[in-house]
């Protein structure tokens, strides 16, 4: 199976590349990165040193692959499809939040809830880590009719949760031994 990756320089893509280069039935056709095109993947994902000699690509030939992984930041998948036609044969797994509401024909990719639909889906919206953890703990209770009032969730993430782009609150010195509330009641993953 030939796969391509959009947004190859982020943390999610780095882990995906590690999994795919060790998969016996997968060939990575391209790992696209606008900011790192032409550079070795190991220049960004140092943990892959000795595992691959792939370089980030300038192009993303969608007609040459079977599966596309979208690993760009939230909102970027929608922008990508606004600029690129979706080939009819292509399966897509979006690792951002853009289609988790099952818009545009995407199936919500939580296997414990949608296994059958995922098996035949062409477009899959992968749930995020917090959403997966929350749903795996609450769905059995909801299915048993045991949730009769609002549920409060507290999730804590490490430094990688904000992605690779530096910001004033993403530096180690700010995050170390510290907790902060952000986007309470309007977080992009609420949907």
C-alpha cells in the first residue's frame, strides 16, 4: 500500500512515520512539509535516525498513492481540500479535528463505536487523544443508561499537546511543574 503524509514535520506525523516505516505492507511515497521540503526527515524527527533516508517533499502527488494521512494543524485539512481535488480512489485519514463532526462524508474513526463503518469508509476522521480517552471511559456508562447528569472532565497534557510551533506558553520553563486552563468551554475538541 502506498501512502502519503501531509504536514510531515509535526509530532503526530513523526510518530506516524515511525509506525509506517516498520509496517511490512506500507511504502511511504511522500512526506510533504512546506517548511522543510528537501530536508531529511531525520533533521526534524531525530528519533528516526538510522531508520529512514526519506526527505520531506515539495509535492504531494495524490494520484500516486492509496492512502493519505493529513497531519497538519487544526483547520488545515479543510484548507488543503479547498486547494486540491480529492481523487476518487484515495482513502483519507485526517488526524486533525476538521471532520470529526462527520461532515463532508467523513466517518468518525473511533473503532470501539464505529468499527463497521470504518471498515468500509473512504474518509476517516481520527479522534484525538483526549476525545478517545473520554469516550472509552464514558461510552459504556452512556450505553447502559447510567449518565443522568452533566459530566465534568479534567484532562492534562504535556508539552507536545500544543504542537511543534513555539508559543509563549509552550516553553519548558513555563510548562514545567505548572498547570493552566485554556479554552475552557470553547475548546476545538468539544465537538
